[in-house]
């Protein structure tokens, strides 16, 4: 592999021409005669000139061959850097026959201000000039983009740089340095760091496609954004029942939020599909909607408790408040629920260190708990993964598994009761 030289044996002539063989991994072999070069075959050894005392001419010839080998190998490396792919046989031959110095062969790329380029990407997506598979980017996504750009700007200041150039951003150490900055200097949670790195990776993919940078360093250096499982809950049967019967008639807003959340717990709807579900007539046991995330028709079964609540509102909730306000109100409601005042240990990585906090279950309440609740309860009732995927619209069991929480309270209580019973029977026999 690489660049080597050889001569073709000749019975007639003492003088022979030198040939070059170029073979890199994944590239078809190229062979050619080195122009204007012949050697005495007695001066040729195994793949190179015989050098040493009394053969000064051989040494000068070998230096020429060594230089040519170096030029071809450097061309191969530079081509990979510039194009992010291997040169083919014809491209290597084109360079060899060009007689142009390597530093002059590739056009000089303009160094771009990456912060300006990313700002343009965000502006285009916010204005609708650039779309996400034919759709506008959401306000939440744009907000996350701007947050990422702000963090890049802060990282730039941290490095005492005025900006980030297109040559900076393709450096592996620069990318890993940004991850370290988010982790150590900004003391962010590991998943927040991972999301920031994931967003940067997507920006760089756009800049690569626009030929602003020669490659995406995440792909070239196999840098994977970090991710860890977070502490989350699903309501068990007792908690769901208690929440449903909680008297909130004194506060219509909290009552509406509770009712909407319980419907989420019994339908498994994604938050993004809840509004369209609310607008569809509820005259059947199974409601078909086109999901916003997967663009597929999905059947939503209306279980009895969900039906009771929907009947209460004639199948249509009167108003939808923001997701953030609903999440805030859910925690207020959860605090009123005895079962949700149980303690749970939250565990995550922040600032590069493992953090454990003692919390109450209601503090982890959010609208996303609804989807996990239905999938977890159906699983505990013995429904198969295939059945669950019909309800959840998940395409793989791996993704489905992320929503199944281990609600072991009832089983553990049964174990305690069983042991108490055994102890009681032992005492009676004593």
C-alpha cells in the first residue's frame, strides 16, 4: 500500500526505465513510467537505488524518487482534508502530470466567520426561507438554535477570540473544547451538553453542504453527543385514580388542567397531537389522527376513564393553555395528591459530576408523564409490545422500552404484606 518504485528487467539493455506504483486503500492501482529517468540496472536494488560509498549518482536519483513519493502521499492526505474523500486513480494521475507544487494545486479557500454563518442559517429557518421537510421550523427549535449560538459566542470569549473561523471549527480539539466548556465552565447537565453538541453538529452539516468547511468534524473524528437516561416517572393505578377523584371544583383552571392530563394518561397522545385530537369529533371508541411527528395515521383508543372526562366536556376541551403553564399547574395539583408526595431519588450528571437529589414524585410531573403512564400501565397489565406499539405509534421496541417505567410499589407492598402474614402465622404456631 502507498507509493513504490520498480524497474522492468531487460536482457538487452543495461539501462532501464523506472516505474511508479500508487495504491492506496480503496483506490484503484495507478502505474506510470517516471519521466526522463533511466538507471543502470546493476545500480537498482529491491525497490530503490543502491546507495553508499562510490555511488553518489544513485543517491541523487533516490532523493528524486523519495521526493516524488512524499509529494504523492502528501497530495493524498491533503485531498482527503479538502474533499473529505479519497482521490480516485484519475485525480492522482492529474496531479502527478500537472507539475504544480502541492501548495498551489488546491484553490485557497476563503476563511469564513462561523458565527455569522450560523446566524444566517437560523435567520433563514426562522423566516421560512429554509424549511424542515417542507414545514416551518417551530419557535421552540429556533429558540434552542439561538441559545446554542449564544453558547458558542461565550465559548469564543472564553478563548479570548473575536470570532470562530471555518478553520477553527473543523479542529477536533476545538469541538471537544466546546463540550468541556459547556460541562465544566457552564456546569450544564449532561443531556443539555449533548443537545448543544447535537445542534452544533447539525449546523456544521449545513456548512459542509454549502462548502464553507471541508468536512463535518463530528463525522470525521467520530464525536458522538453525550446522552444519559434521566429520572422520570409514570403514574400507577392508585395515583391515577386519586388524581381523577381529586376535588378541584374551587379552581376551574386546575380542574381543566387535571382533566386534560388524565386524558393524556389514558390516550398516550404526544403533546404535539393533543390539539388536533381535541378538534376531532369523539363519536367512536377509536379516534384516528395523523400524527405530527411521524405523519402516519394512528388509532387512539378511548378507554373508559378518558371517555368519562370527554363526556364531561362534550368531547371538546374549552381552551388549551401553554405547555409551560400546564406543567406548572400539574405540580400544584400533584402536591395535593397523597400518592405523588412519595419520595424518589433523582440522579443525573451536571458539571461532570454525578448529582443525586431527593425529590417528591409530583416535582417530576409534566405533560410527557401522560404518555409514559399509559404505556407503562398497559405493559404491567400484560399487553404485548406489539399491542403497545399499536397505541404508541413507536416503530421499534427499543424506543418503546424508553417509555416503560418500573412501577414496583404495588408488588413491593404485596411482598411486605406476604412477609407480615408469614410472621403472623409463625407467631400463632409458636
